[in-house]
């Protein structure tokens, strides 16, 4: 029997950078707002602190986050850290920015992070679920050798 190569979902560099830009903007505004509330005359320092904090976080975590790969192999979604999610157990998927949240029937939640096109990732997961629901003998592209 010939099996299809695994379908992989890799973290996207541009999505990683754009996500951090958005978080940095929120951190900058929040820090400036906090300084304004307490009456500090140097409100601008909040912008510098917020930007520096998120820039450091992005740099520090980039090597780990951008190496994460999820893949569909057979009837399972496999992720970093030995995560195994049977496709038949996926109850719901949704987008959270550039992330795709996968929720199982047991209530477990997994994030496929920094996807360039989260909608395409969800569509691929749904297609894989539909194919995995077909009995093995009638699946297309499975050939006896």
C-alpha cells in the first residue's frame, strides 16, 4: 500500500513578525497608559519599554517557535512535544490571529502557531478529517502492491 507523504504546517516567519508587531503596539500603549495613570511625566518611556520587552521576547523565542512543525500523518495530527491528536477526535477548529486552535472532543486545546494562512490550515485539517473517515479499503490513492 502506498501512503501519501505527511502534510506539514510550519511556522511562517512573516506571521511571527507581524504577530509580534501587534503585541508590541499593545504593550507600548499599555505601558504608556500605566505611566500616565500614575502621573509619571515621562510617558514616552512606556513606549520604549513595551517595544523593548516584546522585541526581546521575539528574539529569544524565535529559534524555538519557528522550528515548530505540525503534520498530518495517517489518521493523526502530530505536533511538537510529542502531541498526538487523532483526527476523529477533533471537534472544532478556529483562528486566533495567525494561530489555529484545535479543540478535541475531550476539551484538549492545541495551537498551531504562526500560520501564513490560518483558513487554509483549517481547510486542510477538515479535508484530512474527511479522508480519514473513509474506510481504508475505499480511500483514493491507496494502492495494493
